[in-house]
């Protein structure tokens, strides 16, 4: 199990430009991603938000509130627009309401995800510390109540919403959930948006869509 990294201390957050525009120097992009890269980015972002839902009970209202606090209502202004953005993930069941995700929308979801992770940073820290503790003791993560609840919730949501939910093994879902949990620790810092954005670009260039967020 990877060790818990010490969180860097940073005093400033990344700024959002007026009217929901996100400057390229905040979340840089050398060129327009290919369609398969955007598909991979959509998948990864939806899974990050799913993990936050499972761990902290975050729902659409909290996500919309985060969008408002970040001045991103032009991109994510209501439940329908949020649902359509998340439904654009290739892993999702059904075709209704699915739309293409553009770069500006992807950037907005990055900022919203990291804003929410920062709000729940202490919970994320506690969960990751428990994960390390269980590994040191040679015990399974689900034996800790917080981790057990998170894993159960993550698996239930994944199986309910994703096309491969009924065919993905419990071990694979648990491994995915724990990997994202560790990632959330880094995304909850002041530099989290840049970390997540660069990870998305890197993974979308290297990873097959069939195996999202795996290294």
C-alpha cells in the first residue's frame, strides 16, 4: 500500500477567471485533446466525484454550491447540466442526455472536485491514515468502519450507474476505490486542481479507456 504523503503547505488557491472562464495558465493545455483523450478524462472525473459521494455523502446540491462559489455557474448552473456532464462518461449506463465534454467543462469539473475535496480534507486524511494503519497491521481495509462504509458505498454506486458494474469484481472495485481515495488526499491541497488536471492529461495520453485510472 503506498504510504501517505506529507501534504505541502500552500497559502493560496488557484483563481478562477470572471464569468466561469478558466485561464490556460491555471490549468494548462498544450493542444486540443483527441476525442479518445476527452473520453478518458470524462471517465476519470466522474469517478473522482463518485469517490467523494461515497466517502463524504456529497450530492448534486453540494456540487452546484461549489460551482457557485467558484463562479462556474455558466458551465455548471443546475442539476440538469451537472447530470449531463457526468452522464457523458463512457462508463455510464444509458444514452439519454449524454453530451460531449469540452475542455472548459473538464476544467470546471476539476475545480469543483478539488474544491469539494478541500472542504472534506480532514475526512480524507483520516481515511487514508486508517488505510495505512490497516496495511501495517495486516488487516483488510473493510475491517475499519469508515473504510468499510466507503468501499460499500463506492461499489453500490458504481454497480448502479456503470455499464460494467455487474461484471466488475468486488476486488477490482475495492482497488479502484482505494486508489482514488489516496489521490483525493493530493487533490484536497491548494495545488490540487493543477495536480488533478495534469494527471488527467497524462493518464488520458497513456491509459486505455477500458482501464480508467489504473497505472
